[in-house]
């Protein structure tokens, strides 16, 4: 394979020429998920805002604050973020609402994580919203497209449209890959795959649930003494996480990765009672199911 | 570069009727470079795993964890066969243990409360934790007695919590195999603070053995 062919293959893989339908479907899917997800958590998030200021431990962009915002102000920002998310999802003035939505989602979710506990289940959602907010995702299936009178699904093929789902998938892969490296760069190394660490994590997580007034999942209790099962689960988890970057190279690998990662999160939910709603919903893997045709290589 | 006008093609055309993809342009190369830069930023937390210190509470993976750029340290620490858990217990008049719900300390979710309680204990504020729980339980009891709805679900839990006379902040040691074998009481524990529901918290330091715990010697 000569240099020109390698370059062509690289560009066709990372920036396939597709129609604006492809990123539009992602904008709508992720936006709808975020709207529902945050509406259901509104009471919880308002409770977070009203906590004792002594518990405030800012992280990320929220480090610009020395002390927490007044709860009413934080509540207003949360509500504004949800309103802008609706506009961005519908595709109203997306060149403004897209980036603004990305910034507001980043702020509100970072603020939620600035009270002493870093949750890890919203990272992928907010990173995806940042990609979709900054990209050309409202040239189809949007109010903007209607206003331009080019129809809801313009039949134009451009590489910038095909690049959006690839970038989304790259973000997904990076998240899983770092998680995988975290496991093999622990005190056990690749011995993590034996399942002993995972079993201990499930044990302590269930214990903590009991000791703070929740209930440990029955599946975790039932499976605790089946050590070989944990070896299998750990080995599969490690393969999915460290193998995630391969999902970018081929559509079938992407689909296989999506199915395996989704199954892993379902298992985590059932056995540990830890929910990754964005992942279990399947929306996080939409980028591996590209809508509309692309120009062939 | 010349190619058929793609806008003349229907979006739903079979892919076999579509023209081949255009040759890469400089714009595509820059687009890929920008994407690679974005991925490099996402992978930046991997620097936490470059050094020799891989475990422990002050390991880089915990110090450098942030949002949304994370080191994703969850599930990576070896927990062994036992653990200490700082938490809060409620005691009825008969000495029965009742676990009060985390929301008596705060509304950010169970794990956030767990972290906040641990941090407060490390700071030497165990009495403040006990006071917060006791005040919340007293308010819940007053609401029940006044017939006021306290909101949310969890009626049976609140009935259990209504019997709590005293709360204690404890640091308890559990063995996983015992716990998941049905022996849910700790092997030993240290009481760090105590507060009557409706009273004032005091810091203490008392050790309890497995026999004392099993025998219900809780006060």
C-alpha cells in the first residue's frame, strides 16, 4: 500500500463522506437522552446545590469558584442548561445553542461532581454533547434546516458530516481505554483479569450500600462465592476496555464493541447496582450505527 | 477535483449507485489533526499511570481524577478480604441496630454522602456528622407525630428509623466472606461520636469487640 492509498484509507475511515443526516440523528438521540436524564434528576441536583457549603470541593472548570454558588443561582443555571439543551436538540440557531449547550452541560455536571464525590457515569455524556455542540450537526432534521429551505435531509455528501460520529466513537473509546489502563496499571497488573479485584469491589460496594441505607443487589450476593464467574467477567471487561480503540477501524468491530460494552454495563447494573444510564440506554453507542449512506471508498 | 454533483443524488440511494469518495484535501487532514488533538486531551489523565505509585489513597490516579477528564480509578484497587467502613448507625431503646438512610446527611446520593462522612471523620468532625443525622431523624419524627407528609417513598424505613433513640458514628471492620455468608455484623468497631435523637453530639473513642457487638452491647 503506497502513501497515497494509506492517506485515502485514513481519511475515508476517520472522515467518511456522508450526508448531514448522520450527525443530526446523533444530536437528536443524545439531546433527547440528556433532556430526560436531567429532568428525572432535577430534585436530586437541586438537593446537591443546597448542601452545606463546607462540603464544596470544586473540580474541573468549577475550580474558578472559591465557594459554592447560592442554591437559587445554581438552580437557575441548571434550568437554563435544560432549556438550551432543548433548543440545541431541536436545532434552533445551533451555531449558538450547540456550543452554549455544551458549555452549560459541562458546568452543571461538573458542579454536581464538586461536592466530594466524583461520579464517573456522566463523563461520556457531557463529552459527547461537547462534540455534538461544536460540530455541524444541525444541517438536517432541525429548525435551522427548515429555515434554510434546503429540506430536512439535504442530499449532500461531505466529509465533515461523517467525521462527527467517528469523533464521538473516538471519545467513547478513549473513556474505555483509560478505564482499562487503570486496571492493568494497578498493584495486580494484568492479574486484574483473575477477577479477585472485581469480586472485592463488588463486595465492598454492596457492603457500603447496606451501611448507608440502600440495599445491595441480590445478584451480587448470590454470585459472590462463584469465583470463576468473576474471572470470566473481569477478562471480558478488560478485553472490551483495552480493545475499545479497535472499534474505530471497522464497522463490524464497532458493533461488536458496542454490544459487548452495553452488556458489560447491564452486568454492572444487575450485580453491583451501579447504573450507567447513558450506556445502558444504548444511546452512547449510536455513533457505531451511522444513519444514511456514505460515499464508498 | 471533479466528481458528480452529490446533491443530485437521493439520500436513500443504494450505496452501489453512489460515486466513490473524493480524494482527501488539506481540510480533511486538518480535521483529523484536530480530532487527534482532542483524543490526546482525553488520554492526558493516563499520566497518572506512568509513575511507580499505583495504589493507595494518595496515588496519582486519585489525586489527578477530575471531571470530565478522569483517570477512571474505580474498580482498580485491590480490596483484599476485609475492609473498614466509617458510617453511622442508629440504636433503638433495646439496642437494636438500624441503619439510617444517607439522605439524613445530604441529598447528593449515597456515594457522595459516604465520601463526605469519611472526609468529615478524617477532619475530626465525627460529632458534627452525628449531630446532623440526629437532627434530621428528630425532624422526621416530629413530622410523623405531627401528621405532616415528609415526602418521597420509604414508609417502612421511616417506621424503623422512628424507633432510633441514639446515633453513633462508627468505623467498623467487616470480613467479606463472613458478610456475604450471612454474618452481617462487623468484627470490631470504634465509636467516634454519639448523639441522642433530639440531643447534642459528643465525640468519644470507644472500642467494641465482636462479642460486644453480637451481644447487642451498643451503649
